[in-house]
C-alpha cells in the first residue's frame, strides 16, 4: 500500500471501553523500559484494531492524536507518561517514533486514613489545591514557552493534579458535591502570585491585576514576590496613583493624564487582553463525580494501594458510586462494581496483549461471600497516596478553609480537625500557605483580639491608617465580624488601663463617636492588657455600626478615563454621570483605608479624586509603597 493511502482503519474503536486502562497496563508492565509508539500501538488492543501496524502516514497521524488524548486524560488524573525521542540507528529505517514510559517516581507516597466526615471538606480542599496548582503551572509554562528544550530530554505533561493518588487513600472523594458558591469563588480567581505578608510567603489566587493590587494594599507591609509581571503591574498602578488630579477640576485632570500618558488606554487594553488569554481555564466540578473510566482508574489505584486486603462489594459500591437510597439501588451499584472488577481483570481477546490484566482476584471469595481481595498490581501501588509536595498544598488548602469565611462554622471546625491530622504528616515550614482575594484568612492578630473579647480585657494595638502611617492606641474590643469575606473588629476607643467609662447619654451620634471599626489585617500588633478593674463593653449591633459609619462617612468622587468599567458596578449606592470620555462617580466613603486601596488598585482608569484630603492620602500611600519597594516605575507609560 502506498504511503499515505487509506486502509479503512482510521476510525478509533474501543468496544470494551478500556483503552486508557490498557495503555496504563502496557506501560506499567514494561516499566522501567521505554516503549516506542509502534510498540504501544501493537500492544494496546483498541489501537491495534483501529490503526493496525501504523503502516501508512494516515494511521500514524490518527494514532498519535488518539494516544495524546489518552495521555492527557491520564495526566489530568495524576498519572504522568513521560516521553523522549529514540536513539537513531541503521535499523530504524528513518522512522522517527518517540518512546514513552510511565512516570512512577522514586519519592515515597504518603498514605493516611480519612474518616467519612472528612470527605466533604477534603473534596473542597482538593478542588482549591488543584486550582492553585493549575494557575501556577499555567504561569510557569507561559514563562518557559520560549526556552530551549533538549530534543532528547524526557517530556512530562505539566499537570500537577494528583487526583487519583488522593482517591486511592480517600475512596468516596469522587462522589462528593462541592458547593456551587465555593466553585464560583475559586474559578473566578484564575491567576496565582506569591505575596510576602509579614515575612511569610502566601500563594494568592486572584482575578486580575486590580484584584491583586487591592489584596496587597489591604495587607500593609506585604509585597509581590512573583511573578515579575504581577509586580510590574502593581508598580504601574502605584505610579499612576501619584499622578491623580482633582475631581473638582475634571478638565485639567483629564488633560494632564492625556499629556502624561498618551498610550495609557492602549496599554491598559493590552494588559486586560493578556490577563484574559493567559489565565487557566476554570476547573470543572464534574471531575468529582467523573466518568466510567475515571471510576475504574480510582478503583484500580485503591486496590493497588491495599493489596491483599478484603473489601465487601457493598463497601466498594458506596465508596465509589455513592450511598444507595434503597436495596435495589444498592444491588445496581454492586453490579456496576462487579463489572468494573471484570474489566480490570480481563485479558484482551487474543490473550497476547502484554500487561492487560491488572490484578489476580480471589474469585472463590468473591463468589461465596461478595468480598474483593486483589493481588499482583503490576507495581501500580507506587502511584497510590499523596506526594509530599501535594500534601503540603492540600494541608494549606484545608487550613485556609478552616480559617476563612468561605465555609459554614461546622465545616470550618471539621477542616480544623483535619488540618491538625494533616500537619502530623508534613514537615515544619513546608506548608505553602495560600489565600483567595476577597476571602481572607484569619489575620495573625485574630487570636489576640478574640482572647481579649472573651476575657474582657483591653488591647494595645498598632494599626496602619489609609495613608500607610502606623498608629497606636488602647481599645476595648467588642466583637469580630466578617463583611464580604473580610475580618473586622468593633472597638471602644474611650479606654484606659485604669478606667473604662461609657458616656451616660442617649445621643446615638455622641455614643458612636467612641466606637471604631478596624480591619483586622491592618492591625500589625495586638497586646492583651488586663484592666485594673472589670469592664463591660456595651453590645452595639453590627447593623447599627455599619449604618453609623455610612451616615458619618465622607462624600467623595472620582473620574474614570472610559465609561462602563466593571469595577464601578460593585459600588453600592454610587451615582454615575458622564464626564468627558469617561464617567464621574459619586459615593459615600465609610472607610478611608478601603477607598485609598480601591483608587490605587484601579488607578490605571481613575484620573482624578476628590476631596483633597483623600487624594492626599492616596498619593502619600502610593509614594510610600514605591519607596518601600525600591522600584523605579516606567516613566514613559505610568498609567498602563
């Protein structure tokens, strides 16, 4: 047959629905040897039936496409297949086939037992950990895409998502449902950066550069460590904020920005486009339930991790399919697992396909008592369990869920219990702490503030105001509350170590002047002080504090360089009117520090701010951050 001619066998056919499993079996049985494309095509029955001996170019192309799809499928589940180019010889007849090998790895896998009540939190933490892994991997691949790679170097799919490894020791994980709210929050933060917060490196998942800038500014003393592109974008915003004009003189402000950065609009649009194109695709929550092949892969690794142990079929059905509502449903689930076991132990039709049987099963025990006991797993037990690196990331995810307002209190308590057990398997200092923008972890001062509230003590605090200055005062904390994912504390300002006097007045305005709401993340130091005499902090409803803050807030406005910007939609009770090519936004500011961070974070589109006091705080904070960062901004395009 001539090269390139069709032999009628180009359509892929897999009537048994197990070709991914056969690929895994063939490669695992051959380990540590490398198999060429032709060898794999010959040994996997579905490939052999569909593409024959790869005798022509069409068969080669069709096989290559299908095999790479299957390889990516296994990689996404945590089973990597590395590749290399073969050595050339006179016998190769010019064929340029890559060779492949299962990546089993030399490092030990960590195995531990999880309780049934751990699974909902564990599934949520696994989803978060995978999201961070994919975000980081996406950015690493972006930075390395132009790097030269050796032609003979092994290539491994960059998909650090060891889902199957965790499934092998936490059966039932795939049947858990992740709350839609949590999925939405995680998937909307498509990028990851490393931020130094109080000397500790935290992996922060964020939506865009404005979002990351807001996070850094709302955590005084923090700085972006990597990637460099994120740090550069932050510095551009700082520099633009130092150039803000007055919203009371819009024509002058708009002209000044136009003269200063004629290309600002273009560069901002370019940055937006890059942000949209470089971000990872959102994870699909469907991987938690998975397909038939996914379930069999999980079952295969679970049995590999528990060679020789006995498991009732009903137990496996509940672990891998879910809890049955009635006896009939349980019987159907058991039948499905029974079929899966048959698939995992079926030799291909001609009996010559190497490695196509994963296990030896005690069939007499299965038939007599409905109990599975597997042996001979082709060495796949080396894939079972969690790598130390992924366990560290998973531990950080569980810790974050235990100390953030994303989960209800009961789930947070369960996460705290699970975190304590995971810490027993991780080395001190190896946990890569993480956070999501807009849903912060309990700040470091949380325990001190909470302790002072419960012991009815005072607090000597240092906190950072909106301009970045350090303030110190003695207060009596009344309560901690969460507003839109951010921790606040309401404190009574009229406190001394020897007295705590509540004004005897019915005037609400006078009484509220002695109250202050502080962002916990802005408190850099909090020392508990025992008062000389017992104190009783009055209970003021949070709703009343919020309303008072709004009623006594500062009237402010800012001007944008273009209309219909999405960040304006998030401002409640804001009034918008057309102004030049952009808009003028009027709002009431109840927190100066929040408004300062907001304007700097969006400074590439904000050209002017009023009143002058707030604008002075913004420029002072931006100038201070630039000096602390010791970075020289790009003078030619300050508003990018």
